[in-house]
């Protein structure tokens, strides 16, 4: 029996959707406006691709959603959970309490139930002090009925989870199994404040994630589709809906990641630079072995510094709707503002008044779009200069993302990719694959499932070989738990970084495993 | 005397990162400690070194161990308080004020956090005028001031007083104890008299850091060139302007060593700058000439924002401006060059002051 899958990517401006067959052939695609409530936009796009493709609904087996629900909730500070913050680590860490360094409005939103508990571990796994369990019981009783989600962070929990687990058990014992608990060791790596911030943000969006998941599942059901639902995450792989509602923070950067993954699939390239040209900005990212290269720098979400898995991106203020202003003396500016989703009303080729980047490309004959006669009167010499400048902006961003000066292939995706020429400086080949306008939705649909771990190992004690093996098997277990097919798993990334000024060859090892989705029947048999 | 608050601390952190010349670790956590201490205990009193009585006891506060550990197991805040109490008991004298041992990284911020917490004045002077990696690399050492008695303290409440025969033993014992105490400790080494600090310290370092940070911040607001502003503040020189084209790193014996290549842009086109670092940037040269070498300061600034880039933060493609800043004259003495000059770090060149290199250039 043929099976089909749906991929949806909700962006700031557009909600894109595709329907693929089992060989990942695109049967239908659409771009519709993202709605304020998000859900309506998803439903509209989904209905359109299902109707267009006209395949038996019961054979649509998988539905993958990449969504900005959680990102928006954090940025807008809306619909956030009532949370408690528990840090296990006193007497260490008191000089930098939770929420120090995050914006005031977030401190206010989250700062009501903050607790510092004695416990935590040293870098080598020894206890700093014994865990203060009595304190945890009294906290649980105090927050009963007042919060619906708890963020727990223990010092050096990436080395040993013991105190976080114990704290988790005590909270569940008093508050019941239904209380949402986010453990920092599941969320981030070494670096207390950044990991704690990510855990706090995670705890604050579990309700948002839950309603997004429920909404999506119900929308599918109302169309008569009973598919397995997955969420796209920041690292370009999928997580099961059960995992996504526990750790929704991993969805916040899935949009750009999906377009990178989609670009990789459509171009059949595993190592390349991807330029995603949207309406307002272009994102430039890097594919390494078919996955986005991750940022090594601290990433801020909603103004809070975090340190976890995010794609390394440069965003430049050039998109299809970017406004171009030319003065009488011939000087000009490019953006940074844009007409955004109103390109169809405001740009000159569609009868509007604003000169946009798209108008410039049409006037110079680079793109056949709208009514070219409306821009025919413009001074071509100046427009040529503008166009050269636009291309240079992109070339500079590409150059910044390269790791060496050798030319690399570039894949162009996104609705505005037609703006860019067939040749770019420092680029060996410019690819513009079919369906590149909805690469993000395709990226969402074709994703694999992954698992990752990051831990400090003292190599003088365990040995490098054994430490790597241990890390790999833990990463694979994580992937299987997230829904990957055990038969198909491969290790896609291994990184080990020796720690400066540390004895015993202490090394931080990070491993990621990924594989295809485990099929339904596998689950039944096992 | 001057009172400083949160904005000044933010500015000082940027200036400290610049004078840290690529090393010294991320001042971020130190800055947060200082900000929290100001929120909880009030603002910080800064004293000019001339305001300190000659016979007063002054003691720096700094951290020892792995910065990575400190970023996970942040301090309690009371460690240095306990260390200071033990030092006072040992010396039979109250500590009058604290001060930073170096400019750059987390150690430039720790005395500010402590100053706010205890209401203890912070002296506007340090022992480097920049950042260096080793215990003896302070101007106090040049004048024969001992690092001991030194105190180590951890967050659990353990403290340890060290009396050693020389700096090598101080370093050896302190590092071993630090590992047992959990990989990161707070220390006070080089306590001294007010007279010592006046004679051997580098004056006005916090003020300079603050002015650097402020000029970068205001340049952005006023839309003026932040790098020009910084050069004016530090009497520095633009050495090069370009784009990072290669980074070659390796971690050896606890140091992040390496070479960054920067391809020239604008008037530096066709030239390549080689920047050699060991935690800090130590030597800058092109194929034709030496541009700047330790102990003079080499800072790499983001060409757009003027913000300093650390050795860990240097990435391929980054547009940057490399600037050279004359070091304090104390480092330009024979003993100074012996302690922190190019040959100590294994570079086979003689030290020549940056202002002379800029003027005539030393051809290879």
C-alpha cells in the first residue's frame, strides 16, 4: 500500500504545506498566509494540499509540523505557563541567582516562585553537598495549586542527573503525575545560566505546545486523517508529539532549519551553503553532512541567553519586499524595512507605489513577474547599481559563513530566491531546485529522528574509546526513544573538546545519532 | 572617590574584554555577579590609588581553575569574604580595600562584585594593565612583591592559607588544591600595602575600561566610528583591517594556542596579517613586517560594532580591525620584557615598542 506524508512549516509571514508520497515526490504544495491564531492558517494550507493531491486519506500516515507557536509565545510573552524555578546547587551559585541577566519583563513573569536548594555535583560527579530533600518537599507543598509547570536545574547535571531526577520524583510525589516538569539535563549542556534559562523558557511554553499539538491532531482528525504526528526541531530532526509537548523549546528555530534540510534534499547536496530569501530578510546557513551547522555562540531567545542546539545563521535585511529608496542625486538605500507580505499590493509591478527589491529585479529583466511596464520608466543605470549592491550583501553573508576561502555550492530557496542571479562571487555553483519555494515544508516532511547527548568524561579514568562508545550508545538510545528506527540509525556527528585547566584529560563529548522514522508495523511487532 | 552602579559595570565589562586582548575568559558571569551584588547590596565605591593610606592593607580577588567549571558551578559570593577574613587573621590587620589583579575577563569583574557585597572600596589600579596567563606576570612581581601569603576558598566554606618559598610552588599547590575543591576557587594573592600598590600598580585601569566601554556604547548611539573613539582613549594605532581567512587552533598544556590569518581589505589589500595567540593575542605580523608584539596590547575589534573579539570568538569571515596599544612602561624594562616579552612565549623576535614599529616598520 502506498503511504503519504504531510509537511507543514509555519513561518512569520507564510504557512507552507506539501504532500509527499513514500518516495518523497511532491504531489501538491501551497503557500498561504499565517493567521494570528496560527491554527486557522495550518488548517487552510492542510486542506488545500489534501484536496489538490486527491489521495486516499487513510493512506496519509505521517504529519510533520514545524511551527513558531512557542517562539511567538516567548517573544510576545503571551499564554505562558505559571512556573516555579528550582535550582539545586547551593551553597554554590548564589552569586548569580536564577533570571539575573534576563529582561525585566521576563523576570517579572517568572520570578514569583524561585528556589535555591542545597545539592548539585562537582565536574567529576562528586556531590557538592547532599541533596536537601526536606527543602524540596516543603517547596512542593508551597507551590501546590499555584503553578502548572516546574523548571529544575542542578549544577553539573550534564555530568550526573541524580539530583534532578530525585527532585523530579519528589515533585511528582506531592503534586501528582500531571505536573509538567522540565529537567535541565534534557534541555542543554554545561553552562549553568544558559541551560537554566533554556529550561525556564521550556517550562513556560508547555501549555502552548500542548494546545498546538492538540489543535494539529484535531485538524487532521476532522479531515479524516489518522497520522502519526511529529514536530520539527532546531537541529533538523523530528521528535514525537509526546516528546515535543515535554520539550517544546527545541522547536523555536525549526523554521530556518527546515529550509536548510529541504534545500539539502531538493539539491541532493550534503555540504553546501543555503540562502533562504523571504519577504523581509534572507537567512544564510550552512549544511554539513545534510544537517545545519550549529552555532557555537550563546543564542538569545526572547532576550534570555541560552546555550543549546541552534543552527548557525546570518540574517540580512534583504528580501523580496525590501524597500529601495533612491534620492535625486542618485544615492540610494536598501531596506532594512520591507513591505513584507503586502508585496502584492504595495510594490510597483503590482500597481503599488513602493519601489522594492523585486521591482528592481523585474525592471532589469532578471525576473518575469507582475507588470514590467510599470517599472520601465526607471533609470536603469541606477537600478543596476542597486542590484549589484543587493547581490553583494548576499555574497558578503555567504562569505562570512564559509569555513575556508574555497568556492562552495549555494542552494537558493524561499519565495524570493528569484531575485538572485545565476552566478555569485566565491560560489562554485548556484542551484535553484524545483519546489524551492516550499523547501521549508519539504524539510519538515522528510526529516529524520535524532538523539543527542553531551557529557563531560574524564578520559584518564574511562579511556577515550570507551567514552566515545558510551556516548554513542546513549545518543542512539535517545534517538530510538524519540521514534527512530533502530535498524536505520547512524552517528551523524561526534565532537570532543578538551577542557582547559582541567586534570585527568576531562573532555566534553557530544554525539548525535539520526535515523529514519520507525514504521508503524515495527512498533506492533516489538 | 567615586560611586559606580550598573551602567558603569556594563561599560567596564566591555573595556575589560578589549584590554583582555582576546584572553581572560568571558567576563559575562563576573559581570552578572557584580550586577546582582549591586542589586542586593548597593553601589560600589571606587578609590583612586592616591586615596589609600601608605600603610593600609589592600588585597586583590580573583578566580583560579577552569573557567568552564565556573560557568557551571558559579560562586556563592562568600568565598572571597572567607578568604579575606583568614588573611586578616593571619596578618593581624583589616583589609582596607580590594582591587583587580588584571584587566580582562572574569578577574576584572570579581573585585567589583566583592566591593558591592562588603561595602569595601575598590582601588582603581591593577597589576597588568591587560591580561596575562601566569601567576608571576604582574608588575608587582617585577618589584619583588610576594604572591603569598595567599588564600584559596571554595563555596563549601573551605579555605586554605598558603605560605610558599616561591611562585612555582604557589602555583603547584594552589592548582592541586583547586582541583580537589571542585575545579574552580576564589583566591587572593599579592596582598600588599597601599604604598606597594602606589609604586607597583597600574593606575586608573577601571576608569580606562569604563571610558572604552562607554565610547563604544555611545558611538553606536551617536552613529560615529567607535574604533576611532577607542584609539583616542587608549593612545592606540590601527594596525590592520581585514577579514579572517584562516584559524589554526590547538590546546596545549592548558593554553589555547594558535594563529589567525587575516586577509587585508581597503588600504591593506594584498597583505595578510598573522595573529599569534596563547590565550591572549601576543604577536601580529605581515609577510613584510612586525606590527605589534607582547607586552604591547593587540586587540581585535569587530569592524562594524567596535566590540572586542576573543580568541575563542574569532571565526572565518569576520570583518575586523586589529589595533595596537602601548603597554605600561613598567613592562618595557629589562625584567618586564624577560617576564612577558616575546621570547618568554617562544617567539624569536626582539621587543620593539608598537609606536616605533608603526612609524618605521621592522622589515624581515
